[in-house]
C-alpha cells in the first residue's frame, strides 16, 4: 500500500468526524464548580442559620431571608440528614423542581449526572458518605445557548455534628444549563 493511500485512510475518519459535528449544537461555557458546605439543620437551630443550598451558585442560604434555594437540610430523630426540596419548605412562586437520586457510584467517581432515575419534590434521607445526584430547574441559570433550565449536581455529606446540629458536605455543580458534567474545573462536553 502506498504512503499516499495510508495517509488518506488515516485522514478520512477524522475529516468525516469533523464534517458530521453540529455547528449549532449547544456548547458549555463554564467550568464545573466545587464547594464545601457547612450547614445547620433547618430545625433546632437559630432562625438565621444557613440550612439551605442554591445549587447553581453553591451558596449556603438562610431560608427565611431568601427564596432562592433548591433544598434545605435537616436532621431526623436518628441523626440522619434529611434533604427537603424547596417546595416542601415554602410556597414556590417561580419555576421550582428538584429531582434526587442516589447513584451507586462513589462521589469522586461520578463524572456525569445520571440521565434518569430522579424522584421529584420528595423529602429524602441520606447518610454520610452516600452519593446524591440532583437535577433542578433554575430560572437564574447562567445564560447559555441551550433552552433548558436544568442544572445538575452531586453532593456527599462528609459528617454530622449532632451537638450543634451542623452538617458538613461537598457539592459539585455544572453551571451550564442542560449539561451533566460533574468533574470540578472542567468545561463539560455533554
């Protein structure tokens, strides 16, 4: 086989792949973020305690002072962490929806949010070390060239201090609307 033919056979698949890419397909613009959270339980703590989370910004929120959050955390009688969707804490006046699922993949190995399996707007219990994945509707989604309000994230509770009802967790969120990448510092491909 001639060198010219070998070169042509090597280049053709690359040229075909480039030609088949959709120039109008949405592209992620922002890196996936990672945040460490120190929250207080929703009940049994001062009214100004930060017990809620806004996924898109990774912010710890005081539920009584802001309606811009996706879920709050509480502790049940057994000391387990309870995830409470915003719709269960206050009346939702805008687009609100929180899906929760528990992937079997360890937190640090979950590179993409699951596509399905979410339970919507239900209170769920999680134990330290258990991976939680979220999908939420966020009207404040960072502008992008995709027409969806879906924001994906993952969280793991690292520890609970029952004496002061503190919950320590890590949150990784993809700020690109509709993208499911969960590797911090990377601009996701899908």
